[in-house]
C-alpha cells in the first residue's frame, strides 16, 4: 500500500566514544533516557516510533511539523539531562510503500537516513518539502546542496532550528521549550504553548 508520510532518523552523536569512556552500564541508562523521551514525546505529538536503531530511532507521521517539533524537543530534553551527548536528525516527506504493515520502503526513508548521517550535533537537516511545513516557531535556513550516497543528483536541504526568542519569550510548561511568545498558541487555560499537542496535554 502506498502512503504519504514524514520520516525522521534521529541518533546520539558521540555515543560510541561515550560508551568507551563511561562503560556499557552507563550507556544503557542513556539509551533508556532517550527511548523514554522519544516514547513520551511521540505519543503527545502524534508521531510513531517505527523502529529502534541502537542509539537512535526511525520515526514517522502524517504530520511533518509534528516530527520536526519532536526532534527539537527531544534534543532539548537530552541536552538538559545529558549535556555531553547531542541529538542530530535527518527528515524527508513523501510517498512510500508500507510493507507488511510496520515498515516503509521508498526514497523519503533513504533520504532521511542519509541526512541524519550528514547532520552535525544538535542539527536537523531536512528537505525543502519538509521545511515548507514546519511549525511557525521553527526557521528553515537553506544550505548548499548536498550529494547523498545512493541518491541520484544533489539535494536542496535546510537546517531547522527555533527562531531567536528576543525579549518576548515564553516557556511552554509541557515540553519545556522557550519560544517567542507570538509564535505560540494560547491554551484554554490562558497559558501559551508551542502547539495544540502540548496545549491539549496540559
């Protein structure tokens, strides 16, 4: 069955070195922290964890903005609890084949995985298709086209990051992101949130 999905591959930079220096028991605790964060944020934002990939994961959703917001939130959460490790991610969106009900085959999956490999610490690399649909509080900065292994031609990519907050900033009490107040939504309780997903879970 062919479906349209947004995908992200996310992983921890420097995890192998971290394990070497801190031992496997500490590494397992870090992985548990990452997976707990991904499960909790994915459930709130309407994103599916397709599969675990060692120190990372493959994510999918019908909503590219939700996937982008998840990656930013998880990076913020992990950098707060484990500053020595950084999250990176790659994203794409488009038609794929759903295979045996729990896997996806297609170019967007491959592109997202390769962009994750190219991303630097705390960086989200996304195709222009994804960049056009991100939340209002995220900015997409165009980067030079990249050559991606296994993909024909060069790709136009953007780096996604929260807009600078300026003097009028506000803390989302659910996800913990500090954003420009005019980029946030007002919840029924009068509080400001990054999205309806966070407003609805308060």
